[in-house]
């Protein structure tokens, strides 16, 4: 695992920033298309939310590297998830869902647990 992380960290952060912003744009696009046009509609919606936010957290971690889990990363991702739900409410074919926001939080929490368990990042010291 350390080898994979070391390899990922050799890519310049500017490249990861582009990938991260592209992934956010893609996630927003996928969240706003009609459900019947979604090619991933056969996958459980909550699983998709959790996986998407795990990947977004990985990308933000690579794009804006910090030695610990900076508070603004999970907060920013949760805010992005709420924004998505607010945008969905503006469509005629999607609805705001607290369950989706919770699933986003599950994905973020799982990512945090994984990076702590692997020793890649740690929780910031409470001083």
C-alpha cells in the first residue's frame, strides 16, 4: 500500500487538482441528468454516493496534500454534496435527499478510516 501511495504522490499536485475538479464536475453532471439516462442506474444509489465521495476525498487529498486530515476537506466535500442535492431539487425529475447526504458522509468517513488504518494520514492533534 505504501508503494501505491508513494507512486500517486509523485504526480504533481497541479495535475491532481485538474483531475479533482474534473471529477467534481462529472459528479455534478451525473447527479443532474434524468435517472433514466444514467448508465449506472442499476447500481444502488446510496452505494454510488458513498463510493463517489470516497474517490473525491482521495482526489482532494492528492490535489491538496496535508500531513493530517485537514478539517476543510470533509467539510468542503459535505458542502458539495448538499449543493448537489439543492441543484437536484431545482430539476423536475430529481429531489433533495437527506439519505444521499448521509451516504456521502458514510463515504467520507470510510475514507478517513482507511487512510488512518493505513497510516497515510492521521487525525489532527487537538490542542
